[in-house]
DNA sequence: AGCTCTTATGAATCATTGA
DNA sequence: GTCAATGATTCATAAGAGC
C-alpha cells in the first residue's frame, strides 16, 4: 500500500499481523531524510502502530545499521532499542547479518563494514518460533559455511585451530540437519541493473520461516521494492507491504478486519 | 598486577599505554558480581583511568556480550556505550567476533549464540592504525580476475583523465592479500580444565597487530589468565595485565613513570 | 547442461573541492 | 565558516556471454 505506514496502519485491525520484518530508512541529514536527532521520535510513533497490529505472540525483526557520522558510529540505533524497550517491547535477541560481499574501500580509520543488526523484539515472553523450519542440511551447511568463510578465510584466520574443522565433521556423522546460530551469512544481492533491493531474499526468508507458519500474515512497513512480500508469497504466507513510494500486495488479503 | 584496576591504575603515568584490549566481567546478579543496574557506574569509574593512561592516539577495544536476563538481552552494554561516549570517548567502530564453534545447546526462544561485540573507542579522530599488519590471503576469485582486468575496472574511476588506468594496474599487479572486514571469524578455545575460556588468542592478536607496533605497551585491566599479555609478548609488545585474582607481567616494564 | 571467463555493482567512507 | 557534491579507494558475488 502506498503511503506513510504511520497513517496506513491506523486502518488496520488489532493483533492481525504475525510477523513484522523490515529495514527502515536510515537517519540522514540531507533534505527529505530523518535526522539522527529526531530518528527515535519518528520511529516510535510508527512502532506504536506496529505494537497495535501485531499478534501478542508475533515477532518484530528490525534490520538496521548505524552509519558513520563525523568519524563515529552514530548512536540513534541503540537509542532506538532503549526507546522500544521502554515502550514495552521485549528485546528478545539480536541476530547478526554477516554480509559476505560487502562494499570495498579503504579508509585510514576503519576496515570494510560487513555486518548489520537484526534485532528481534516481541510483545511477550511466550512467542511463536519454529526452529525446525530453519534447520540446515549438514552437508549443505558445511558447504555453505566453508563457502561463506571462503577457503581464504579458513586459512586466513585459523592457522592455529586448523584441526577444528575436521574434528567437527567427525561430530556431524549420523546427523542430517543442524540448527543455525544467530549469525547469518548472506551475500547482498546486486541486481545488475535497475532497482536494488535493500536486503537479499534470504534474510526475510530466514525470519519468515523462523517466526511464522504458512497462512500467517507478514508485514513490511518500509517495503521498498517489496522483497519481503515476494518472499512471503513464495513461502505461502500472506503479506502486506507499505512504502511511501510504492504499494505491494501480492495476494488478496483475507478478512483484514 | 593483582588488584582492582581502579586502584592499580592510579599509580600509572599518563598517556603511557598504546592499546587497551579487554573482556571485562559481565553483569551478574549473584553475590560478588556487579549487578546490571550498577554496571555502567562501576565501569565508568575505571574508564576514567583508562582515558588517563591511554596515549591520545591509542585505542581501547572492549570485548563484551549482553547476557540474557529474564528472557531479554540486557541493556547495560549499550547503556555503557552511551556513557563512554558522553564521557568523551569516540565510538569509532564496532567489530563483530563471530565464534565459529559456539556452545551447543537448544533453547525454546533463541538460536545458539555465536557472536560478541568488540567495540573500538578512541580519544581522537586521528589515531594509530596499521591495517597492512592484518592483511589476509586474497580470495580465489582474484586469479581469474587478474588474468585480464575488465574494462570497467580500468575506466570506472577516471573516465576523464585516463591516468587512473595505469595507477590501477599498478595497484593490483601481483597482489596476494586483501584487507579483512570488521567481522572476525575465530574459533573459541576451550581450555579443557577449569577456567571458562575468555577469548581466543587470535582475538587480541588481531587488535594488537591492528593498533600497535612492536615495542608499544598493551594493557588488559581485566586480564584473567593473561591471554592478552601472552599474545602481546609473542608479538614483541610490552604488556601489563591487571586482575583482582592474579598478576601478569611477562617482561620488565621499561620506565613506567 | 556444465564450465570458464567477463562484467557490473552493492544502505560505504573519507578527503578534497566548490558553493 | 558551513555544507553539499565529487573523486578515490576497493572486494565478492551473480548474471550473462561464450565454448
């Protein structure tokens, strides 16, 4: 749906959404952007609506990263976490998205930035979670793990503990799947032309599988080009995407009120 | 040196330390521990001494992770970041330590925890950093790419002058290493007896290489079994370790005052 | 299909230049 | 003086082309 989610969500019924997963706009001093100073206030107004439309056992996943302002990591992200908690959200967990292919570059005071936050907030301590849905086949996991760290990484930084890998392979014998950790290794997707998606499909896919079942309703209040909705649809979930520029809804939404 | 670093550091001269790298005790409600509520106050008293003994162009690396209290990630860590910044420390960067082999286990409301913060604070925007000391082997993609530099590679940066081409070729010819990112993949070391493994040697090693030169002085104010000092010694740096239980200094400290 | 090789580009950051 | 725009730096991935 097109518009500011602050307004659009007012027309939504309570407790109807099972999962909110989104990557909001970053703070930005430029005209048209939200300044770091007013970011928390801006976000919390919308978070009030998020809390209203979210099911009591639902989850809210916030993908964000503090950018550098005047040589420092800005603090509006952690200030937002404190504000959300003060407003009653439970800061249940923090997942790390490790971006395997991060932007290159060299600066005198920092290395390449290769990760982003994925904060997990809930409204109650008893929330829905389907861990078995994100199990990874052992072979696949091992391969992906190897690939994600790349042979280089393995040799790079584990000369001392090189035996670790082989030892673990031995431990895997007999098992077929394992649960992943709270560190997610996904490459950013670069669609060679046209619209860039904020995050790769694998990211919303992981959280949709982890926190919803087929038929549940997924909301992305800052959906951009609609990656979250595309993934939700593919996984058999209903979805609503809201963006000031664009509207995304792939399936007719059943009995929204 | 044995004792509380708050007391011990009072006897230290100003600006003598080139790098502080440490993993402080976590907040803990149990008797003898620092409670989450008073953690920031407890830490900041010591951070005042850190700022006093640290060289103006030195670095302070804080390895920490918020533990779960009553089902939520506790907030004392990010409150500490805000407090440090308020006290004048610059929050320059945040590195993520990805623990390749995290503790097994399964909980109903979260996946296995496999990462920790490594906050990087400085006293000035111009600080010492030796990036070339932490270079890692290049990924295998490079060989193919080296075979023939793409046209875009050569023209992308300076379509106008054309001089960029030669510069670029020179930069890449024969390159075998690249700079790492701010995500560090180290396995935890399990010293099979007694002591809980603080951090693996690779972790302080990375930051000691990145922020100091041989002969510099490294301080770990919560040194535990002294991993930081052992690594510093191996890398040719002087070091001082302080712990309430134990004293660690491997080399005689030259002209400490 | 499967493989190799080529090419574009991604929520980046800093220093410098220009308004 | 501040603030905006431009240039320089650099790595990993997937799409696409070619065989």
